[in-house]
């Protein structure tokens, strides 16, 4: 019976280690959106700049651990309405990203006319 308790304890320790590794793992998170209202769209862009960088007019890439990912997901709904479209992709595993073009050109292109 002592053997089973030791195995249970080892399993519990392993699960704690897995959870700890998951929390520290970095993910590529891609956020794309189509927001109708100019002010909401500008607020969304400012919000997302706190997590990553703009790669297209309505697309951001972020490298986030699980804690920041959860924060992003918890807060992002504050910046959209029912008429908007939003997708968040959390990419894991072996992936490859290739990019062409000047990202800085897109980064400074947001403005609002009142």
C-alpha cells in the first residue's frame, strides 16, 4: 500500500510540474478584428499594443505566457460590441512564421479624424 501512496505523490508532483511549465510556456497569439466604430477600433489598437505589435491594419501578433494570455482574453471584450468581429488564435507546437514587407509602415498608420 505504501507503494501506491508514493506513486500518487509522484503523480501529483508531476502534475504540478506540468502546470508550472504550462504557465511559463510562451505562445504566439494572433488577434484579428473588424471593428466598425473608429473610436473603438483605435482603443482596441492601443490596448493590443500593450501585448504585442501590429503586423497589419487589424492584426496583432503577441508572444504571451499563459498569465498574459488570460489577461488579454479577460479584458478584450471591453473593447468590442455586438456588431464587431474578433478572433484570437493561440498557436502552439512546431510552427513557422514567415513575413514579408515593412511592419513599421503599418504600425504608425492609425489615426482618428474628429
